[in-house]
C-alpha cells in the first residue's frame, strides 16, 4: 500500500489495526517472559508465543472493530448535533447587519 493512501485513511480505521497489533505483541512478549521464567525449552516457548501472537491479534482485531463501531456512531451523532454552518449563510447575515454578527 502506498504511503499517501495510508496517510489518507481514516484514523478510526487505523485504530482497529493498531489495537490488534499492540495486543498481539504484548501477549507475545508476556508469553516469552513467562515461558523463559518457567525454564521451558526454547522450542516450546517460541511455539506457544507464536500461538498466543495469533490469538492476541484476533482478539485485538475484535476489540478494535468494536471500538471502530462505537467511534463511528459517536462521530455521526456529534456531527448531526453540531452542524457546521455554511460560509455563504454567514456572509449573507453579516451583509444584512452591516458587517455585525450577533454572538449567541
């Protein structure tokens, strides 16, 4: 994926992947530390760490999708409750009041 396309993507969409990646890497690191602290064989530690990495990513992806849905609903309700005024409408009101606008 090109860098420009990635930068233009929605922040909410990127947050889903960010949560999934953070949870996966955190669970992998914890599995490594716990496995080595228990003095398990290295192959077992790596195998379990890889399994936990995949499971952590899937759980993080589910959590990220929930967060994405909640954020999109919140942004939509906020935009509906706080509409952005049209600039032409503001200029017309200023012209009718000799350049003075009433502050509400």
